[in-house]
């Protein structure tokens, strides 16, 4: 089983920029930096998919604001459900004591 190496963002950026220069082939870059070719391809793909965020950061910010809003509304719904279940539990405890069953 291979071990998982954690590379810093700075290191990944350095390798990606080297790939984008197209002065060396991927195998050479892989050998120089000691990173598997598949990892380098994945980093490059991820970089190119998200490059728009570097030029238009507002787009990324609005995307995350929407996610935060969705999570907040979900959280509010969970708090409502917790309140309802707590009330039901209290009612069940009260009724069980009335019939002589102690919880």
C-alpha cells in the first residue's frame, strides 16, 4: 500500500507553472519534482477548472455565499426538529409518570 504524501499549495503551484511553460515533458517534470504524473495531471486539471476564480473572485464568493445560506436554512430546520422532539419527549415522560411508569 502506498503512502499518501501531502504537498503544499506553493509546491503544487510551482509544479503546475512548470507544466504550463511546456518547456519539459510531463515525465521530466515528474522525475525532477518526485511526483507521479497522474498527480501532476490532476493538479493541472483542477487548476484549469478553477482559473476563473483568479480573474473573477466575486463569482467564487457568491457560490460559497449560496452554500452558506443553504446550510444555515438546513440548520434552522434541524433546530425546529430538535425543539419538536424535545417537546414530545417531555410529554411522553409526563404521561409515563401519570400512569406510574418511571423513566
